[in-house]
């Protein structure tokens, strides 16, 4: 249940109200302009009685388990502002970069090409969740420094994956957005920890996660105090083996129906096949995605990881221009 508060309520008023609710037997936390009651409400609770509490303007008796991520709580879409950029607003956000940060020269070349297209976020893994321990594991901190510097030089935001709680502070020091990968979508300790960070989090859908699992994972981050969460559909495992994953485009309208959070799509991991990245990126934007994430490289065949799903700069440049046209007619 959510108590929407009067704008006049000060922090002190909110703290007092939370204490009062706790005395009444509820677990309550402040959330944006509201107080979320996380535990203690059941069918015997008299919802009406909350309206008489000081500073409470409205009571939302949400039935959704993903209370904070859900639309019942917040009908207007979440817009995330980072530096001079906006995510989840009217504009389409494009995240692009190599699967892994490979070298200083490589990431600076890619950053320049990304900026030229008008895309706003540079990606690159420094700590890589590789299926095999014998594959390239990423450059670690050195990679983060290269990525952060390249993004800064070309006025881009940066994003990189956090695989472990111990990496959060280091990544947050160099990078603007924390990425939680598909394999960690239900790593609840990690979700709680990034929920305490002041950096926005892009949460990728677990490859076996239902929409409910996905939104409950987002709920962990929101509930820990971080309201800047971006959902990213990146394909799920199905009986189909031709593609690396089955990209679930329906996730876009479904998640928009259920949640106020921005929804992105990653057609690179979603298909695993270079030739499918462009059509699926277009489909994602046509379905209403707020942004896409793609893997690009000046020489895709030479990429140190995920070469088969990586597109070249020319293809990417053309794609960005098509995506803006599709967004405009949506
Ligand atoms: C990535 O984006 O670098 C990545 C590993 O993606 P996923 O977690 O979706 O596999
Ligand atoms: Mn990759």
C-alpha cells in the first residue's frame, strides 16, 4: 500500500509519520513523494483509516507484489536525468559500444563514432560474465578508466556491468550507469546493494525470468532506495536454438502496461546473430521501447567477445537514423 503525501510534508513530518506507522505495526519506507507500506497490510486492515493521518493526500491500495515498480503506484512514466541527458522521456536513447572494452584506442575510436550518430551512452564490459573461464574476462579497472575517459571526451554517458557487490564502488567511481546482467537478475544481495547506490541501474531480464520475476527484481532495487531503474529485455531461453536467445518484443508493451519504468531492448544478446540486430532493433522501437542497447565494433569479426552479434560502425550509423524515424511515427 502507498500513502501519497501532501507536498507540504517536510522530511521531519515524513519521519514522524513513518514512526507512527511502525507503532501501528507496519513496515514503512519513504519513496519519492510517498510512503510505501511494505508489510503489515492484510484483508482486515481498514484502508480508509490511513486517509485521516497527517499529510496523507491519497491512499493507493495496490494489489501488485511489485508495488513500487507497478503502474498502480505511479501512473506517469519514470524519467531519469543523468547530467545533461534524459532517459525515458520523449526521445529514444541509444546505448552502443563493444561487448568488452579491449584497449584505450579501440574504445576512443568507438566513442567518437557513437557520438557522431547522436547516440548518448557508451557501453563496454570491464568485468565480463563469460560462460567459459578460458574466455577473455575483461580489462577490469583499467577498462573502466578507458571507458570513463572516452565517454567524457565525447560528452557521452557510460555504462558497465557490475558482477559482484565488491565492484560497485569501483564502477560507480568511473561510470554513470550500473548494469546488472541477465545471470545476476536474481542475485538479491547484489540488487539490494545497487539499490543503495546513487547511480541509475540498467537491469537486464534473466534469461529464464517471467515478467513478474523481472519486476520483482526491479522492486528489490527500488525498495532499497534507488528509484532510477531501467528495464532491459535481452532475450530468453526457449526451445529454439537457431538464435542465441528468443528476443521477446512483447515484453515492451507488457512492461509498459505493468510498470512506469523505462523499457530498453538489447537485440545483440537477444539474437546472437549480426544480421538480426538491425531488424530487431527496429521492431523494438516500433513496439515502443524507450531505448536500445547494441554491440558495435570497427572490425566486428575481430571483437574479443560476442563477435558474431556485433555490427560495424556503418551499419550502426544507418540504424540510428532509421530508429529515430520509427520513433517519430510512433
Ligand atoms: C552485456 O550486455 O555485456 C551482457 C553480458 O549482457 P547479458 O547480461 O544480457 O548477457
Ligand atoms: Mn556481449
